[in-house]
């Protein structure tokens, strides 16, 4: 390798590495262990979609081209990040199948181009939609779209025959992405949230005093028996059921009635299935 080629390589890797770390610092929490894979934003590390320990080692190897006194410090921080930080999740994030669609979806979202696909779930149907974002929730991947003015979420497990159109759409409405930022489950919706009034048993009331468990949670009263009455906001009964699942044995739904009926039916089904064993 002649000196000119070597010099150009050094400049390339220096630009690549420093640019990557600058974006990493702005965009991500510390790297996490291999069993808790984290997807990077589009284009963050060239075409590297997933940052895992093996890829960190690749970046470290690339740093050898940089004759800089910061190199040692950067390498130490990279190695330590996977030793110090971890993330416990309900489900490991599965990325393999999502990555098969990644390039087309990222291009469509970045360039605001319509996509067409078949959604092969229950009754398969074909859609042509405006894609806004790829969303991870509880280890599953979804595509957030606008379909004839209606916000929808499609599980990427069931997206088939994805095709990128040359028809363009306008910038997404700010309210859509704001709802996504505020969401806690995939059931979020653009409409005004529903307010639920709940009584929480004294055995778990301390957790609700300590932090906000539910969105827009407000404690209205603490009863003599230690129970508390709160209000909170949910997109719908499914959103409530998913967020309140672990607390259900200690919750009495005062209103709305639809929420109470919904969780009672869930409980009835659970009892029926298990009594049959």
C-alpha cells in the first residue's frame, strides 16, 4: 500500500469513526449486552443495522487506522459499555425478519414514498400506505402508517410482497409522531385519550405514590384502609389491559364500565381455561 492510499484510508476511517460516535452520543443510551440487542436509527453506522459486541469489535479494529491520543480512551469506553450496562426486557427484540424489509422501508420513510404490501393476517389484504416510522414494542416490530387518513400499525411479521412506489406524500402531521413519542403500548391512537377512574388496593398503593405507573396518573384520594383512587389516561380498553396487566388483581375499575367488562371477561376466560385442566 503506498503512502497516498494509506493516507486516504486513514482520513476515511477517521471521518467514519468520529462521525459515528458523534451520532451515537446524541442518539443512544450506552450500548447494551448481546442478549439485549438494540436497533440503531437509520444510517447511524453506515449500513450496520445492529450494534452488538461483535460489531463493536469491528469498530475497535477500524480505530487502529487513527493515530490519535483519543483512540485508547474510545476503545476503553466501547469495551466497558457492554460490561457495565444491560437491559431487562419482557421479550428480546427480534430483528432478523425486520431487517429483511429494512432498506426498502427506510428509503420509503426518508423519501416519503408510498409502499404497497399484502398484510397476511386473518383475512389477507393489500394496502398502499404512507409509511412514517418503524416501531419496536415488546420485542415485536411494527410499521406505523397513514392509510387513507387513518393511522394504522402493521406487525412486520405479516408484511409480504413489500413494494416501493414512485408516488410521494407530504410530511407527516406533527400530531402523529407526538402520539408515538407519548405511547406506552402499540395500542396508541391519535384521538383524545380516555380517562379511567380506578381504585388501587393498599398492598400496591405505595408504588403508585412513589411514581407515575400510568399515563397522566393523578391520585384523587387515599382511603382509611390504605386504598387509593386515581385517574389515568388510556387509548382504549386494550391499551388499559396491557398496561394494567400486572396490577389487575389489585385494581377495581370504577369507570368506564367498558373497561370493567373487558377485564372481567378476560378473567372469566382465564378461569375457564385453567379449571378445565
